[in-house]
């Protein structure tokens, strides 16, 4: 069948067919382009090594294109876990323990010191105006025993015998007891006689202090510390005790004080020295402000 068209109808027909042809070609081209791009992306994602994908830097906030189906942009980022790092143990090893020097142990505290201190005053010391010096000194020494007297017989017999027996009983009960003997004037004679008697009985004396004794016995090896105090006034005897022959055990010091015979017993330098020596441990310390002559 033959259709005859006019020139006008033929022109319209050609325009329509031309537009349809262009539309079909365009659609075919776009479809082929999309399919080609998808196949290429899928092929590349299959060929690319897995290690490369894992090592690729993926930015969490990067925009993902919705048109790239199957591309690398759709793979979830594989954030590597924190590596397990093995830290050294805080506990020292056996070698380290061998290298560590042990801290020195503190010495044990010294045992409590038991002290027996006897002060024998001078002749006529029962009178307050004479015996006040040793009365004040005895108040500074805890547990001290002070003997004041009036007559010569009382001091040389009763007091001397009483003190000697008390010391022997104390030493028998506790051999670590520290005996301290302090005497002035005729009392200084008495304490040296007692110390000599204790020497014959092998009883040690921690400290012996003599002040202005007119007739004192020598000091023997049983005395650990000994001090002699003399004064320079007109009423002073200016005498000094002495060590026995060959005595190299006793630490002996002599002091001269500017004072009178009676007030020497109350002099602050004498008090300070006596208190220091009584409390001085066997190791010894620096001698205080009073210098020996």
C-alpha cells in the first residue's frame, strides 16, 4: 500500500522521526555509559588487593556518592585496633633485686637508763644560808638524794655508810644502774672515799663531781667520768682531785670558776656541767660551754 503525503505533512513526519531517533540514541548512550562505569568499578574493586583496601586512608566525614554503586566509597572504614603493647612489669626482676642495696636498719633504741644520784653537801649545810647551792641543784636532777648535815661525825660515819650500802644494794639488784656522786667541801671528801670503797668491790661509778674538797682520795678506774671544780675567791681551798697511778680509763676534767667557796655550789656553769655529765651516754658528746683549764 502506497501512502501519498503532501509536502507539509512530509515535513512534519520527518521532524518527528528525527526527534525520536535522537531520543533513542541518547538513552542508549546514557545506559551504556552507566553500565560501563559500574562494571569498571566492580572489576577494579575485585582486582584490587584486600591489603590495599585496608591500608587506604578513609576519612569518616567524606561524602559518599550515591551513583557509584559497588565502588570503594561504599566500603565501611576499617579502623585498625590499638596494638597490644606489652609493658614491663612494675615488680623488679631477680637481677634488679640483687642490684638494689638494702636500706640500713636503724639501731634499736637504747634501753632505759636507771640512775642513782647522791649529793653530799658541806659541813654546816643544814643551815639554809650555807647549803642552798646543792639544794637548788638537787631539784634539777630527777630522783636525786641530797644529804645535808651539821657535824663532822654525822657525815663521815652515818651518811658515808648509808650511801655506800644503798649503792651496793642498787647495783646488786640491777648491774646496769648508773651511779652518780657529787660532793662539795667536806662532802667532796666523802664521795671520793665512797668511790674508792666501791672500786675495791668492782662496782662502777658513772660520774664523780668534786667541788673544793680539802682531803680527797684519788680517783680509780671504776669511775667513767670525773670533774673537779675549784674557785678563785678568798674563801676557796683551790684544791683539785687527782687520778690514781696508771688510771687511763677515767675521763677527767678540771674547771676554775670565779666564785666563793659557798656560792660555787649554786653557780650556773657548775649546774650545767653536772646535768650534762649525768645525762651523757657512753658514746659521749661535745662538752658544753664550760671549757676545762
